[in-house]
C-alpha cells in the first residue's frame, strides 16, 4: 500500500486529482492504513470540498485518534467552513506535525486568557500572518503587551498598523 500511497501523493502534488483518488483507493484496498486516509483527506484541503476532507480525516482518526496530519486537515476544513470553534479546537494538531517549526519561547502557550506579555509569531507564510493579525485588536483586549515576530517585510507595516513592537523571524 505504501507504493500506491506514495504514487497518489505525487499525483496529488502535480494536480492529477482523478488519478490520485484512484491511487489512494488502490492503496486502501491493500491495507486500511491511517497514513493513506490522512494523505487522502489532504486531497480536499482548500479545494472547495471541506466536507469530503472532514469525512476522510474522520476515517483516519477512527483508526488513529492522534494522527496529526488528519487532525490538521480536519482543522483546516472546519475553518474553511466557518466552524471556528471546532476548527480551532483541532488546529493544535499542527503542533504535532513533524515539519512544524515549534518556537522555543519560555513560558506556556497562550490559552486565550488574561496575560501580561504575549509573543505572537507567524507560522505559515505572509498571507496567514496578515490574516491572523486582523485578530490582533481582540488579542489586545486580553493582554497588557504584545510583541510580534513576523516576516521581515511585514515589520514596518505591523508596527504602524498595530502600534506594537515587531521583529523579523
């Protein structure tokens, strides 16, 4: 099944959607592998079919409840649907992804409660940094001070827009 899974993943990356679906299906005929279900669910991330993504991610999560990739795909699909409560609940799955770059800041991860100083940092590129910083006014209501680590070209824009110290990542 791993050969079919790898082939399907390569086809997906090259936007050969129909062939990738067939290859994932072949992989699952050979072995009911959570990794195949996780990769298959990724076919539908940002493809205007979040329900299919969630369905496939849930199949994976039935077999492997802590599978990070499927949890991350489910989070993204829920957020795409506008289900922010459930989407953000699943969003921490990304922290368990092997390729996730975890910043080693001292102190705990913020839980949304009242704190003194909060460090906000980008994770997934310029577009997401801009999108999520649109939430900064809400964050500022819950913290005394915010410091932003962002892509270098956004430092001046964010400092001027939000009036908080910013540093390049």
